[in-house]
């Protein structure tokens, strides 16, 4: 080991910060910032907020946004999330697209494997 060309290079253990640890630190910093902003808003309720919510002003449809409150009662259906059944035409198009994609994939694999045999 004394004659190794990398003697002294790899002797010291280094524990670098992983990507998970970096992202966790950023998330904690963001949540701390949001909590402090919320605390300031609670102290001064007359001050208008930029987004009006603590999520940063954007929401995904069907995931607890304000759209359920804004929609009229008759428009949302029976209280379900934004799920809508697909029509017969949509189902047929999906089936055709799946069949074409499957056949195309099989043809490509056969072509690639066929050229490997030769």
C-alpha cells in the first residue's frame, strides 16, 4: 500500500451533501418562509396578499382548489372530483391508438431482432 500511486488521495473520507439533503433543506426553508409570511399576514389582516392562498397561487384542477366553491351546485355533478366518463368515440379512438401503437412496437422489435440474426 505504501507503493500505491494514489497513496494519500483516497485516505480521507468525505461525506458530501446528497441531492435529497439539498432538496429537503430547500423545502424546509420554503416552508419556514411561508410560515413566517402567514404569521405576518395573521398579524396584519388588512394588508392584501399577492396570491390569496398559502400554496403560492396555483392549484391543480380537482385537487382541493377554490374551484369547488366557485362552481355552481348543478355543474359539478354528485360531489365527485373532476372525473368524467369517456364517450364511446373517445373509447374507440383510444382502443385504435393502443392497437396501432402495439403493432408498430412489435414490428420495430421484429425488425431490430431480425437484423441481429443475420
